C-alpha cells in the first residue's frame, strides 16, 4: 500500500492488478494486465495495451492507440479525429464555405484530412446563412440511414430506409420551418447539373405534389423512349403570359405546347403568325394529312371518325345515322329562344341527310317538309338560279291548246285568277315555288304574245277591208 506519491524512475511491473483511485503520471509506459482508472490523461504519444475500463472521460491531445478492446463509460473526445483502421475514420473539419460551418467527415481517407484549419470542399450552388446554433445527428440501422439537422425554430429529418416487409426503398423528409411550414425535399433545386432517376428502366412514381424547377428528361434522347404516367392534378407556372409551361417534342421539333396564358399549340408551330392569339392552334405541315380528327370510340379497337380536318382546312363530317333519322350533325343554339321542341333553340342545324335549317322555326307540315333548305326569315342574295326541266316554250308548239280570250274571260269570272296560276289560298297555304311561278308567268307571257299576234292579224285584215271601201 502506498499512502502518498509513488515515483518510479524506470518501469513498474505488477504481476496482478493495479487499482488507482486518483491519477497515474508515467513518463514512458505503464504496463498492467488490467488497468482501471476514473480518468486517464495522455499528454503525448502513448499506447494502452490489453483491456482498459475507463469510467470517466478520455482526453487524447495527440494520439490514442488502443490495440485491444476499449470500453468508455464517459465521453471520448478526439480533437484530431478518430481512426478506425484501413485509412477509415471520422473527423470534424472546418469548411472553407462560411455558409456551411463545420463538417463531420466519415469514410475512407478521412484520417489523412488536415488536422486544423479549413478545407476547400466543393461549394453548393446556393448557400443559405445558418440561423442560430445548428446541431445535427445521424445514425444507421439495419433498415436505413437517418439524419437530423436543427437550427433555431427550423428542424429537418432526412431518412433513407428499406421496408423489410415489402422490400421497397424510401427517401423521406419531415420536420418544419419556423415551427409551422412542413420541411421539403429538394433534388438539384439550385444547381445546373443533370439529374437522372432510374435511367436503366422501371417505373417512377410521384405523390400528390411534385414541383419541377427546371428541365426534366425522361427516357433517353438517343431513342426518344420513355413515358410519364401522372394520376391527379398537374399545375404548371410560367414567369410571364407568353412563356411555354409544357412542351412535347418530336425529336427536336415541337409537337405540343401549352403557353402560360392558356393558349395550346399542336404541331410544329414555330412562328405563331395569325394564330398567336388563338386559344387552340393546330399546325399540319401536309395539306392532305389530317390536322384534327374526332372519332367515335365506342369500340376502342375500331374507332370510327366523324369529324376530320385536313391540313388545308378541308373539313368532313361523317355520320352512321339513317338519312331519315332526323339526327343533327351540326347545331348552333340560342339559349334565349325557348320552345317545346328539342330543336326550338337551334338557329342553325344540319341533319344527317343534309337538310339544313336556318332560323328559330321550321316547316313541319304541308308539302315542304322534305325541303333540303329551310330558312325562317328574310333572305338577301345578289343572284338566285333555279333550274327547270320543262320550260314554258311548249306554248309555241303547234298542238298547244291555246284558250280563246272568251274562254279566258269566263275562267277569270269563275275562279278569280288566270288558268294554271296558283290561287291566293294556295300561295298562303303552300308558299310560292319560284321556279314554277316563273315558268307559269313565262307561259302567260307567251300566250299573250300569241294573242297579240292573232289580234295583229285581225287588225291587218280590217285595215285591208277599210281600204277597199
């Protein structure tokens, strides 16, 4: 037993254990099969061999080498880092970037990093000022990696882990900004480098809200393969009303373009021209190819087109309805016009058989229900051509039964209109057939011509008789 100080000039060799309740100062080496101490201080390059149990703190100002197992009940402070063998280790270093602060470096080559001062680590694209005193921790489990960083009222949790039950991998972010706004995960938010996700194939799924701050390429530009499936609402924002917010390219040429003001351009429309203000513009480089086609997709395996527009504007409307079905192909409605019929508000309508109705009413009874054009209202035209198969020249035939003027007079007295001319009642009930009435009028003109010629002959005979007397 040593009650006071014990100074050993050279080595102290103890066959059993050494129990020290205060301190051991050794200029060279302390060797023991078991060394127990409340505190161990090594001021220079020292080594501990064997099993060491230290209940308090360990301060290694220069180098601590442990060849066997070391159990620390307190805090291990390693100002110059901690080497884990094979050039691996961890060390606290100072970043040359003031917005980052200290860096905890872990991995191969860490032990060779500078022992003091700052290192020139790659600076991020945008460095935000650190608020308050930041703190962080991280840990690995059998399922993944977890990291937390907090500063003032801001805290964020970042984790990469695997669900053992499903085998799926996850990257999650949680936490809050200023204690209220949920923290977010940004991928290549401020940098200009490309970001590749699952480039070798497979599906990429996105949740409710996805914000893309720059360009996103899906698939490979070599073969222009790849697809995107989006379920739910997509929102696109533009810096100004003329900016493109969504584009689809066919190789290098635009195929579909949505402008921030809501205009949609389909096809290779490089210079808008007269269509710059159109909400929908469709460009077809070939005049004979389809620019727009609407189809009946009742049978998806055999869609039937019913509205086609070619590149030169030629428009074709198809129908499978029977010609007598009365089905409408094109209709323009005026909601201010009401009525009991389904067509009452139609101011323009083209039916499956080509019948066309203009105006709010139509002829539904009488002899003209089969009319191809039905107009309710005034019609103004600079020229109207009506064709007739049997014109009134038959009046000049030798066998034409020209009535005598006495017979005509008698007919007028009885019927109140000329022979072959429709009566007032007929016109009111059935309308006026322009082609037919023109023929009848010509018939009467030619009959009058014959009457005049006959009267001229009678007059000439009377003149001859007067001259003889």
